[in-house]
C-alpha cells in the first residue's frame, strides 16, 4: 500500500471512529461536517479528500511513517490529536469570521472534537511531561494572531512585512503540539525536536504564504487581504484591476511565493535530517511547484489565482467521483 493510500485511509478511520461514538442525531451531521462547514460543495466528501496537501490534516502521519523510533500507536495517537485540532480550528475560524452560520448540533460536534483533541494528546503529554507545546499554548498563539490581524485590517496597526510574518507564524499555533509532543514522547533529542519544529513551521508557513497569494481576491472580498495591504496601498476605493496592477509592479505576490518556496525547502531539509523521507519528498515537491508558480506569476500576472481556481475545480470534481464510488 502506498503512503498516499495509507494516509487517506488512516485519516478517515480516525474520524469514522469518532463519528461512531456520537449519538445518532449527531452522527449523520458529523459525517457530513466538511460540507456543513463550507469546505466543500460536495456532500459526503471525507476529510482526507478536502485539501490538496496531506500535511494539512495528517502531518504527524507523514512525519513519523518512515521511522521505527515512533511506535505505530503513538503515531496514530499524534495523528488523531492533530486531525481534531485542525478540524476544530477550521470550524471555529469560519464561524467566528461570519463565513457561515451553523446550528446547535454542529457546535456540539465541534465541542466534542475539541474534547477528542485533548484526550488524544493527554497520553503523549504524560509520556513527555517536560514538553510545553500543548493545545492551550497553541490556542493562545492563534488567538493573538486573530486579534493582531484584525487590528491591521481595521487600520489600527500597519500592514508591514514584519507584522505579517509574526502573525503568520502565530496562526500555525495548533499545528505544532501533536508532532512536537509525540517526538518528545518517542525520545527524540532536544536537537531533533528542534528539527521537528522546523519541519512543522516550514510546511505550515509554506502553505500559509502560498494561500495568501492564490486566495488574495477571495480574502479581499471577505474584507482584508495581506498582499494588497502590504504591496498595493492605498487599498480602500481602489478597483481590483488597480490593485492587481500595483501588486505586479511591486512584485508582491512573487515575493510571497518565493518565501513560501523557501519555507517548504526548510521543511524538506529538516524532514530529511530526521529520516522522514515521505514528508521530505512532499515538501521538496511543494518548494519546486511554488518556485515555478512564482516565475509564472512574474511573467503573467494573475496566473497564481487562476492556478488555484483550476486546482480547486479539479479537487471538487474528484470529490464528486469519490462520493459516487462510496455510494455505489
């Protein structure tokens, strides 16, 4: 079985086990939670097929799959903790941002996901009592990022590159605990744990910087986008075409894509030093893809947004086929 197939099946088994323990009135809603949270237009799509990149939901699975130093049960537990952390974060973010309105049952499911997250991390923390990277720490970081981004969006704080980089790092707070605590519990040295931190930061920031480029038009429609705020001022009252032209002249999107490629490269190097070959290969591929995306955006303004929209359309078509196959 390939790592890719095993990854998808592993993610879906973890979530299916969670759903199976819910009361009947919540189970059907939980089964279709990605659709109900607006992450896919296709009902019945499993979590493993929601995102293009496996590191979003299954980073510990990729990080530890190639090493015998991490027992299978520990790896599965870390993967579950990370999966529930990221699902919960997506749900809360979309609700808090006003992107969707959900009912009491969806909120009850998200609360149970929150509890499942903490329950999965608890035995890892018990095995690594000196590790301080728990989900309470991650939540503090992400809460700070929300407040600081809103201050920038409202004009109370400047949209500088330094501020963007600091906020972007804090946004990844919930991506760190599962992998870092699992590494400590498995006996990784302090130096190796720093390499794990570098892997997680590089992968998460690589995705963040790239998303802030390919989704800048959608983000702007929601009220705020970092790229024009930093590179195409003044944003208020300017047309989208004007902002796009300014971004091209300033090279803003290309600069962010270059940062993304570099971050993926850091993740690849750190993963390889840990013997995490599957993750190293994925991160190096992402570095190359993003570097090529930067070159194409520089040559043809608007390419990055079009690339993402085409990729999203292909993903949604695959989701339709996956759902049809599951129903057959």
